[in-house]
């Protein structure tokens, strides 16, 4: 049986991007929520992501690395078109990394300053990623209208990260902070609904190919199960947080699982929309792929590295499970 290596690498790259969005998404969301909390609550929030946030970014490196080595032609087009958002994202990630380390050692107004920079770095990185997504799904079309669309999509992605961060805090915190997190979750649900709706509308409008994939009825009628499942997951999280607001007991992990399900389903829909293109309507994965001999060597390397990344991730989350402590870094 012949293995279609470009498809294999496209799947691996998609898994890496989805893992990054979910894992680093929640700690970016926690960073953006810092100004809404008290100083003591801020310490708990930072402690809740402290053991994980640095390792979460490994998935971003893996995804970009796979794009570079497996699809070099597309790498030049994508990163060339997204040069400025990528630079902004890297500045945001570096800023929040520095702020994270310095806020632990700072006192008084210095800690407030670094908290503010941690928030700003988280927001900047999230906004840049949303802009990248907005430009990508429009095929990097020029014009002010594309920029406005990308900006609104960026706002939706920031809200989606807030949703992930808030549901993570429901798991990792308790008391007043957990009750606040429930409220933040419902606010994030509204924003992610906006973001998913815009991407769902914008992608078919940007590409006739995508439009035919989704709206060639009755052949594509079965695909409607995907948005229906997304809506069901959204309603599930909304119902769960409504019960928690009323003081009813429910599993703390369920809202986070529902938020992850929303992201996974939305990602599957986007992947179906753009496949087999790595640059929408311009370059397929087979046209952009490296030579088969190079792909075989890189696949061996990926299969060696991936178990280590997954194993370390599972180990870290197992060791640092439970409620976050305010004194973790004291």
C-alpha cells in the first residue's frame, strides 16, 4: 500500500496547530483575563498555567516546522503574506514570557506593571493569530475590506481564547475566582459564536471551491451534522455554566471539554473547507510538498519526536493536576 506522504504531513500539521490552539489558547486566555481579577486572584491564575504555558508553545514550533520542511513552497507564500502579523505575534509571545518571569520577583507597583505587560503580550499574540486566520481564509486577498474582516475574526479568536482560559480556571480554581470564571465563560461563548459564524460565512464567500463543497445540495446535506454538533457543544457549555451560576453541582472539567469540542469541530470544518489546498485556491498540498525522499526521512524524525512531546505533555499535566496555589512561585 502506497502512503500519500503530503496528506500524512498535512494531517500532522493540522494536529499540531489544533493542539497549539487548545493548549496555548487557554493560557493566552488566562493572561487576557488578568485585569478582571484581584491581586491575590491574579497570583492563582498565573500559578494555574505556570507549569504548562512554556511547553504548550512547543506545538506552535512543531506546526511551523512541519510547514517549512514538508511544504517549503507554501511556507514562503504563507509567511511572506503574513510577515507583519507573525512579527507581532512573536513580540507578544516574547513580551508575555519576560513579564511572566519578572512579575514573580517584583513587588508593589512593579508587579502591577509586569501583570499589565503579561496581559498586553497575551492580547497582542492572540490578536495577531486572529489576523493571520482572517487573512488565510480569504486567500490573502488585498484591500481594506479584508483587513476589517480579519480584525473582526481576530476579536472572535481572542474571545475564544478567553473561553478556553475561563473554563480552564473553572477546573483549576475554587471559591470566588471560580465563580468569576463561570461568568467569563459565558462571555467567551458569545465571542466564539461570533468568530465561528464569521469564519463560516467568510470562507465560502472567499472561494467558489469552498462554496461548492458545502452548499452543493443534496450531496453535501450530511455535512450539516458538523455545524449542528458545534451548536450542540455550545449549548451544552452554556447550560452547564448556567447551572453552576445557580449553585448546582456539576463536573468542573465538562465546560473545558465542551470548549475544546467547539474548537475541534470548527477546526474540522475549516480543514474540510480548504483541503487539498495549503494556500486557498492557489496551491495544493501535492504542489507544495517537498521531494518524496525528503518527506520519508522527515516522517521518520516526526514519528520519533512526537511520542516524546505527547509523553512529556501528559506527564506534566498529571504531575501538576489539582487546584492551583497562590504560593506556587514563592
